[in-house]
C-alpha cells in the first residue's frame, strides 16, 4: 500500500508545533535553574555567606597575630603569643614606627569588619527582595503539568507512526491530547500575564533564559494583510477584524489536534484563514440568496480557493480534512462531510484550469492529481468512501461561482492562476539552501512552499524557515503592534 502522505505530513507539522512547546519548557527550566543559582548564592547558607564567614575568620587570625606582634611572639602556626618567650625590644623610634603601622593595620581591620557586617546586612535585604522576584517570576509557574501533557502528546505522535490503524487512534485520542496540551499551555500564559510579563521582549530575546512570548511579527503582518485583502467583497459593517485575537487563526485546526505553531505561527496553516473570511463573504451573499449552514461552509471553501489558489486546497486536505468514515446522524446531515468538501475543491480546481493554455492547465491538473492521490490513499487507510456533493448543494455553489466571476470586487481578490507556472521554480528556490532567499507575493509563497514540501518532505523544516525569511521581506507596511489593548483594560488584542 502506498505511503499515507497526508498522515505523515500532519504528524510532522504537529511535531513542529510541539517542538515550540518544548522550547518554552526548556527555556522555563533554564530560567528556573538560573534563579536557583542566584538564590543559592544569596541565601544565609549560600556561597556568599560562606565567603563572608571565611573572610571573618581570616580577619580574626590577622588580628590575633597583630596582638602577638605588639606583645609576645606567636606560637608557630597559630598566630598566638608563645608562652614564656623572650622578647627582644628594639629602639624607641623603631618601636614607635612599628606600633603606628600595626595600629594602622588594626584600624583597617576594624573597617573591614564593619564593611563585612554591612555586606551581610545588604545580602539579607537583597535575599529578602529576591524572594518577591522569585514569587512573581514565570519560572515559578507549574510547568510539570504542561510537561506531562507534552510528553503524552509526543508519545502519541510517535506511536501513531507505528500504529496498524493510525487514523482510528488519531481521531479517538488526538483531540483530547491536543486539548490537554493547549489548556496547560494557556494556563501557563495566563500565569505569565498575571506576573506582568511583557508580550514584546525585543531587547532581551537574545538572552536564552528569557522566553519570548510575543507573536511572530512577520506572520502577524502576513495574517493581517491576508485578511484585509480577502475581505474586499465584504461590506465594512460585516468585516472580520484582522486585529482580533490571534487564537482565531492558531486554533483553525484546534478542534481535532494541537493548534499549529504556538507561539510562533506556522505558515503551513496560514491559508486556512481563507475559510474564516469566506464565511463572512458567504454570509453577505446569503442576504439575497438564503443558505443553509452547510451550504455557507461550501461557499466559504469555494471563496478561499478562488482567492488563495492551490495553497488552500493543500492546507485543508493535508492539515484539516478528516478521511475517516463520517456516518450521518439520522437523515441528511446539516453539514457536508470533509470528503464532500474535498471533492468539491478538487472539482473546482480542475474547472478553473479549463480556460487556461495547455501548459498551465497541465500544471494545475498535476496539482489536483497529486492531492487527489494522497486523499484517496488516506481514505482507503481510514476506511472511508468517496462521497458526492448533494445536487442541491452543488447548485448553490455553482451560482456562487458565477457571482465570483461576475462581480468585479470578487474578481479583484481572485488568485491569478496564470502564475502557477512560476510556483514550481519558486518551490525549487525554497529547497535550495545555497541560494539567497528572495521575496515573493504572499499567496504565491503559500502555494510554493506546499509544492516544495510535497516534492521533498524531508526538507520541510528548511522550506518553512526559508519561507518565513521570504515573508519577512514582503513590504506589508508599518509594523503591526501586538499585545493587549491598555485602553480597555487588556480585554482585547491590538
């Protein structure tokens, strides 16, 4: 049986997301170790107090030896006067100089004693203040619960690669495990917010012990630019706010497994934002064309494919759609199955290529065949069957498709399919580490990186890294501020 490329891709991307949680846990542990080292240094039983005691002992020995020099000679090895020793008395002038020097040294010793006592008092004050720092430090947050959830999730990902029926277990356990990891992680972030940790830590991000919990600026800018472009056909009063909580994007596939890339977002999942915007577009169209919830979802898929091109098909099939059997709960289901949605998208991509020149049409056909083959393998492995779209639903999508072609505002946001030819060369550049990373149009980049990944799955990390670097070169405009809005008490994101 051919390898299940969809399952392999999904597990690999989830491992990438989990690696970011690992980095947070490791950084938290390192920060805790450093705080422990500071506490050990400052505590009454620590190394600084021990050094103070040693210095006090040495000062005492020196003082006793000086007393011996003023009186009798010292017993060897002790610094104490030797009993019954004969003392040779020098001349008066020499004795005065000697006495002055010894008194000067004794005065310095008294000063050293006073400074040493002051050092001890300051150390006690600093140690007491450090307890407040430690009490409010993020290092004191309950990482063990997150680590346990992380380890269980990691074990599940590893075992799924060896499971005889991986899709059954994937569907049965992944939502619960992913929810556990995400819940523990959000608890950790909530604790950080209580401790006043700033979201933006540009000045200290180079310090390994300080964890960066701000959102990736490049991906946030890409997300906002993408939402604003896709919202073109939607009246302002119905538009989704691109500045709303970033969890909306990061939880795009969260109902089934760990949201991708938290806190560093994953470009692999970025095309999924197209469906969220597509729902707003479909809702606006539905004001004159009544739709069921399921038909609205199909229209949202259609709009996302229209606006984003192949990248939306790649992201939904390889990251989100469930290939397992989905029995209807009595009669016709209200929502279309993932199999029906995949069938619709593949059909639409082929239909879109019909009017193109033969070379371009062949390239789009290759994309459709590649996704269709991977989807068929996953469906067979999961025990699912192909499901045609209901005729009534297909009619609605066809009418919506006519609107996409008719309305100018809809055409303006459409993905130019004649650029498909350059996507393959762009994919090769993303795989070639010897070439400098170049900037490209965001929608082209999202498709090119998926083409590159499916061509060379082993280079997925390299492709994603180079794609993020390419995205960082796109002139999105001024930096996007990310954080809690202080004007409304931190209840919303800006």
